[in-house]
């Protein structure tokens, strides 16, 4: 069985915890799904119109999280860490049942999602995977912030940089290869905020469930969390985790080179919308070689299907 065939989770996995922004306890069940069904969210607390697809065109909010909504206004928010975990583990198909409108924040990273899904195991199907290949460079800029995507031969590379006035965060940059590098630090990196921003965030009705258990808080020149950082680049690594999860709203994993400066959910979504407005920017390709090593996607073994 080829590692490049579509995968799903072997058995259902449950996650429970508080929502970062709504402050409510939520249960999530990640369940196996058939080949070619993709990732699907289902609001099991609702009887009707409860299916939401995590597609970039369904992203309805990008303020401190990624929220998706269906045509009836039914939504699920803060999907990015779970989506990043599914992307990183190579899960193509899954049904995600959720009994509230926000995915639990857990510890603020993708660590627990990864651990439980790995413990469950993966089921490999007979269906070949499909991947988005970027054909042309696309750039989106807004003020000093920018994000671009361009062709890559065999990898998904993400080059991300941050610039903060705060001395603890400062200027951070990391570049990873999603399909070949050890992503442990990426998956384990937590969301963060500046202490002086907390009151403003809460006045906007957000971060009702935020705490030192699920976020890094930086106050002046210190990190309030007792145990400090999990890795030296945790701030930018968390942004890379968010980026991976948001890129998965394209519908498939992809072969591309992404560069982002001072970006976030908003910029990534704007980039995807710009990419997919022109069919010349991308191709959807299907792997034909059954035993091709999983870290290599050879163009001679790909057949264009779109």
C-alpha cells in the first residue's frame, strides 16, 4: 500500500476542552471518512444545515482565529490547529463532529491533536492522493505585511518572519519543509499574546477561555507562564502552525513555496482567494506511482486532473 494513497483516521478520537474565544466547553469527535470525501465539519448540536466545509471560500472571520461558515450562517471557529494537525499527519479524509461553535483550544498548540490521532492510527485506502501544485507566483501585500506563494518542485516550504517591538518576541524567522522536516516544535508551539492587548481583546468579546494553560502571555520583558517557552522559536513556529492549518482550507495538501512576513489568518486567506481566482495559477494533480517515496513528488509521475 503506497504512502501516497489517501488516508483517514483508523478509529474515532474525542477531544474535550474550553473554547479560547467563546469560553464554552466543547466536545469534538474526529471520525474515519471514505476516500475523496475530504475534511468535513458537522455541528451535532444542530439538527439542520449543520455541515460546514473548511474551504477558503467559506472562511467568514480571520480575527485571531479562522472561522468557517456555511450558507445558512452556521459556523465553526478556531479550526486552524486541528487542520494543521490533519495536514501534518497526511489525513485526507475525516468527519469532524462538534457540539458547539468553536474547536477546543486545548493547550494552545496542535500537540494533543497529534498525540491522540497518532495513538488511534491511520487507515490507508486504495485511492491515490490529490495535491495542489502552484504554477505561478502569487503575491498579496497589505501595508508592511506580505505573503507570497510560488512553484516548488517537490516540497511545501514555508518561510515565515515576525517583527515585534517587544524585546522578548523581537524579530523571529524560521523556514521549514513540511514534508521532510521534523515538525515537533511546530506542532507543540502555543498561541500567544501581549499582556497589554488582553483587555482590548476581551472587550471585543474574544479570549473568554484564555488562560496561561492555553496561551503564552508576554508582559514587558518577561514571559508570565511559569515554565517559559517550549522551544526558542515558539512564537514564529506557532504562526507556521497556523499557516499550515489555513493552507489546508485549499482542500488538499500542496506543492509550493510560501513566504510570509508579519502575516496571519487574514493574509493566508487573502492569498488563497487570489490563487484560486485564476486557474492558470494552479493544477490539481493525482499521484499515479504506487510506491513513490512519500517525501518526493516527481512531476513525471503526476497526471493532471484539473
